[in-house]
């Protein structure tokens, strides 16, 4: 998977240039079911927006677009804390897209960002967790738990002594 950088121009109202601490990753869905409303289309859209709405990445079933540098604040929720401390990802839900593949690509992207910024799975949130908005709607109606399991799967690099014992390694000098 490649990330296409298509960055919002400096000075746009939706690119304030302020700092994002990158402590969290926030997952959204575009809620745009129109055919053709893929990542490329949203990259064009967010660059032309003249209001305080923006996010960092859009993922569809065949591509990932980046709209802002990770370390810059975006306007993806009504919560200043969320906007100043999280990398925002939008999943496309266009009718002509394969949402399962979009989720696969989002898992890939979230893992990349977790590694890059040292973010653990418990800091990967839904939009809903910040403000109560029903977003990402499709994943919240089924699939969010699995999403978290999938991004957590590769996270575990070390194993604890008690876990080793539970696995039957009691003879090993721990
Ligand atoms: Zn959202």
C-alpha cells in the first residue's frame, strides 16, 4: 500500500498550522455513499473547503490519501482536545467501493501510524468516543471490536512471565 500525499495548501482555513501531539488516532467514516466518493475525490474536496473541516487521511478500497502532515492540527471533531491530539482518518463508504477492503487498508494505515508515533491500541478511538456523534457508523454497527483486535494483533512484542507459565514454560529459567 502506498500513501498518496495530496496536502491542503498552507493558509487554507482548514489548515491552521497548529501542533498536533499525535497521541491518539481517531477513526471516522465519510458518511458519503455516493458512487465515486473515494479517497481521491475527498482529497480534492478537502483542499477546496473554505470552512473549518479537515482530517489527515482518507482510505478507500484501493488507496490512501494524506491531506495534512500528522503533526499538524486538523478540524475533524467539535472537540479541541481531539483536534489537537489525534491523527484523523476517514474511511470511505461509497456505494461502488468494497468496504471490507477499505477496512483492511485502514487496519494497515493505523498500524503504520501506531508504529511511527508509538501509539498503543487503547489510544485508537472512534469519533463517537470524543463527542458522542454516531461515527464511524458502519463500524459502530458491527466491526469496531474486530477492528481493534486486528490493530492490536501485531502490537504485542513482549510476553509476560505469567503468560509464559500459562503456556507451559514453567521449566524454563525465568
Ligand atoms: Zn466522524
